C-alpha cells in the first residue's frame, strides 16, 4: 500500500516537513497533516502520544534505515472527528528523549529536536524529532540490537543487514538516497559511428517500501506515471530543443524492454519532411528499475529512475545532401531543456507517481543531483559560435558530469534557475569557451521566468 499520498500541504510548500526550517514548522501545518484521513504511520513518519522506550527504538530504526520524523504529542489513532493533536510538555519530553539517547544508544547519539508550540496559552507543544540518517552513526545499537524501519513499524536487522550497516561510511547519503547514476553510452551504427549528437542522463535512487519491494509493476501505475510525464514541462522543453525542425511528436508510452520490474517510457519527436520511421530527432527515455525480490530485504532494496535525453538534430541537418545547414544548439534552448528536466523531476504529480511505484512517502523522492553529458564530437562544436570564443590551447571535451548544488531546492523557480545557469557556465568552460555568462545574462533579461 502506498502510505502517504500527495497533499495540498505538500504541493503548496517549497519544503516538506522533512526538510523545512524550524520557522516553517508551524502548529497549523502539523494539524493539517494529522487531520488528513489517509495519514498513517509509514516508513519515515511516526506519531507518539508521549515519551516511551519504544520511541527510542523508533529513532534508532529510522537512523539505521532512511531517517524520518517522529511527532510527539499526536495520537497515532483516534475516533473520526477527534483532534489527534493533543500536545505534550516540550522541555520534559526533549530531556527524557535526549537522556535515553545518551544512555541507551551505542554509540550515544541524538537526533534534532524542534518544539512547535500551540500558542494558545496552554503551554503545550508538538515535539518534532528529525532523524537524519546522513549524520547518524551506523549501525546505531540499542540493547545490543540494530533496529531497522519497515513500513510503519520497527524490526531488527538480520546478520546480512547488520554487516551492510557496519560497512557503510558514517557520512553515506541515505536520505535522500545516493544520487549517482552510471554515465550513458552513445549507441553506434554498423560502421562505428555514433547515432546521436549527444545524450544527457540524470536520475535518482530510491528506497523501497515493504510492499513495493515485492510486488511487480502494475499497468495502471505505469500508465499514470506516463500521463504525469506527458502533462509536465518535459515535452515542451524537449520539443523546443528541435529549434523549429519538429512537426510530429509521440508522447511518453511503454516502448522497448519492459518487464515485471522494469518500465521503459519513451517520448519521440520527428522532423519536418522526415519519415518518422527513419529519423527521431529528439527522444527521451525514462526507465524505472525495481530491485529483484530474491535475496533482498525491504530495508535495503533500492529502486532507480533514470532519464535519458537523446538529440540528433545536428546529424539530421548534416544529412540533408544538397540542403544542409550547420545546426548548433542555442544556449537559450539548452537553458529551457535543463529547466524543463529539473522542473519535471520535482513536479508534484510526477513525484507522487514515483512514490506510488516505490511505495514510499513523496518526501523521500530525492531531487536529481547530477547530470551526465556524452557527445559524439567536441562540445564546442555543438554550441553556437556567436557570442562564444575559444580559449587558446584549452583542449578537447566531449562531455562531462555536472553536479547539482545540494543546498538548492529545485522546486523553487529562482533556485532552479540558479542551478541551470551554473550548469550552463560549466558547459561553456569545460568546452574551452568564454562568453557563456554574457549569453546567459542576455537570455535571462528577455526570457520570462517559468513557474
């Protein structure tokens, strides 16, 4: 079962409760979350009426798994129409939990405590306990055992999981999951020539909920994911890359190697006067790969979402015989493409469908943190000559890896624009070119900011 649905609260805020600043954690947001009829405890969320020893076990379990939130002062179950938010004495609760963490945990470790007062004169608060698995020592033991978090409940790590925890780096990224994706390869024809100008790849790795780790993909969820992609900013950004050469597109649909635990959704655009079966000028492939259930546990299973963008417009222009033109990918078009890609990756509907597929909370669907570029020629040959100048003896570059700033929230339009501009600057410098900053400034001065 998918446990935490997409809510208006999630859609309306730049940061979820998992990442919000202390100032953004208001009692109104917490009441709205607790009042939702579909809100239940999950892989990364638990409610507690008050302090108990089991609360310490939950902290350790979340630290050993994906992290999460514990809200103290909220009943886990109440009768319909009854307020779940009852409150607690914040200082007393924090003192008890902190003392228990020091005495019971091996090694001693404390999560972050954020008291959220009622502001009604009662003196009551909800204590938000934020468990950051990135900073917790792993394994974190309590009573000589390593608890782990399953779907809405705690369990104990078996020998294999305990050894896995012991081998992990203390600073290993857990929430969000590691964002590294494999660099793509350009496909080649029978003569060894590349079949595309370039390929861009990004992606995310995700934890799997208890049910998602064992069940196959359903046709309904894959179709809903394709629909969310088709309704996102992605198709428009992809079409824009064609720079007026595209007259026919086919939306995201299943194509190619699809299996019970793998979905491959493809978007394609063909050019003017070009038979669709012969030339696809721009293509996007979104792959969902779920781990095989054999020899795995729900606590360690990891799914991956990979997004590839394949462009062939330059090759198409060169193949026109007597009517060729020297096509270059405009900086403005690349800016629109990067923005559309990132905007789609954080689109609430897309995030909701990814969370549904993997059976996790939408807040656990991490933002992309790197972008790979592989080209069939030097990158400077893909970019326009107007406004860009070669740096003497700068060397050749046929691609690169572009890292995202982890401090930026890509759901925020201003911060997403900052990331896009950083990637464009790196693209120009890695290609041995100057002038990219001026082109970006000119584009920003005339282009409307996308919401």
